[in-house]
């Protein structure tokens, strides 16, 4: 970090990421699409979709993620935002 303002911005990001709603989203995905709540507990219903959309960027080094986003994809591959 070059400035205190940049550090504060980064810390703010991590604080927001730690909020229950956002932490649940990263852990379980989108309700109705990747998981359902049954008896008060989240249950993953579509592991493959979760892995592609939510889990993929967090399992690989950043260089691998950036490389995969820039290369051409086959018609069966999902393009991440």
C-alpha cells in the first residue's frame, strides 16, 4: 500500500466481505441456484454451477484466473464476468 487511504479501502473491503450475508454467498452461493435452506441449514444443490461461478476464481492463483479470462473459449465453457 502506498497510502493510508489505500490501506483503509482494502480493510473496508475485507470488513464487508466478512459480513454474514457476503460470507454466506461465498460459502454457499445463491439461494435457489446453488443451494437451498432446509431445516435452517444451507444445503448445496448444484455443486457444478457453484464451482464454475463462485468457487473458480478463489481456487487458483490470480495469474491463472486472468489468463483463463483472456483466452478464447469453446462453446461449452462459461465466461466469467
